[in-house]
């Protein structure tokens, strides 16, 4: 008989957007409910580019989340990134990693990096002090098809970056393509990748199912079915190079359902339930704990969490609205539920 419960070491989310202000208060508790730690993205307005801004943002997060949750802060890299500021923030324990947004690649990335060579001094410092680089891996050239931007980034930027900084730890975030899954798998131990629940479950058809579906729009955009299947194989393979990162990115419903809908999928309320369903479908539930709770901290050089969390084989109905945001799986019934603490 199939087990009716699944207990795993308490997991971490290695890529999440918690926003700020009222939205932070509304959405952060959903992440804190399931995860012990989370790598928090710095693309606020203004972006988190200084130690002072990062420390203040961390305080705002801890003020609205349970005491057992630890936000792990990141530095937003710009063309003018200060190696000294980056090093001091890392040494002081404020910054865990730094985030590379190619300029204009996604939400609040207008101040991102225009040419990766501009941040080579910062990357040299990060390599020396052991500070990971987190990458939104897409080129932004208007002549490149949006569905090809991740693969082109690997060819044009990532291969050279890894060659120039062989000791730098790099996370290629929210991978969406067969090319990304294969490149990460074949690279050395300093390159890893995060995988979202939505890129495991939807392909680009979801954007147009019965009409234009803004709540399925995210960046990187979902790709063809062969890419989704390749990412699923990678995530459920047991390889330590792939780990959980939801890229949960809430936007108010009116901002999604507009003439220029924002990119982002809010999956935090039912993230573990969503991932567990995928691992069950792939016959890989025995590998779920490693993906969710072990691979990430080991790559970052952090201790594994001590506590546990239990999922039950009990249906969970996802509401149409959570805090004014349409969540991933809205209106659907999931097979797994997180057990009450």
C-alpha cells in the first residue's frame, strides 16, 4: 500500500520574491509556513544594492514572519557594483549571495547589468571570498526570440563566465530548457540550478489555453513540452546540482490582468504540495527530501535544518484568490497537503 504521509527534513526555498510593504506582509507568511530559510530576491524599488538597505529589508521581513524563519539576503548587482561593499556585507553576514539581472530582463531589472564585463571586479571578489553568484540567465537582445533567450545566454555569457571564474559558485536560477538542464548537469561542481514548480508543470501552451492567460506568464517564460520534460528529469534525477527554488513572484490581480501584465507566478501557498505531486508522478518521492532539503544547503555550505515537515495524501483545494493575488493552481485540487504543525 502506498504511504499516506511523507515526512522530510524542513526544506528551504533558494529563490523567492517577498516584495515589500503591504504585499510583503500578505505573502511572506506563506513562505515562512513551509520553509526554514529562503534566498530573498533584491529587485525592489529602489533595488537592494547596499548593506544598509539589505539589513533594513531583512528586518522588515522578520517583523512579519514567524521566529523560526530566516531570510537570506542578496545583493542586486549593477554596472557600478562596489567590490568593497559586497565583501563587507558578506563578511558581516548580511549578504549570502549576489544576484545578476541582465538589464531589462524581468521585473525591476532596469538597473541591472548591461555587460557582464562591467562586474568582473565584483566577481573576482566574490570568487575570492566564496560568495555565490545567482543568475537570471537570459539575454535581452530584441533580435533574439523570447523562447531562445536562456539557451543563447548559456552560449554567449555563461560558458565564458565559468571559464573566467572557475572557482566562483554559480546558480543558474529557474531553469526552463533542455539546454540549461544538460549544461548544468555536465558542468563542474561549482554550477548548480534551481527549479520552480511551475516550470515542472506547465509548458508554453498554458499561456494560450482557451484565451490569453496572464497568470501563467512568468520570466523566463514557459517553453515547449520537450523542455518541460527535460527539466522534470533533471529535478527528479537525484543529482545534487538541482534544488528547490520556487521563484514565487506575486503581483496584484489588477497588475496581471492588464494591457501589459506583469511577469510572475505566485506559488508560495502550495509550493511543497505542487513539487510533491511532480515527484510522485515521476516515481521519485524517495528523492524529494534531497531536492527540497539537502542539495541547496550543501551547495551554499550551510547546515541542514533540524526540524521536519509532513505532507499527507489528502486533497487540497487551491483558492482562486490569496491576499489579492491569483495563486498557482488556482481552482485546482492537489493530491498532497501539508499537515498541521
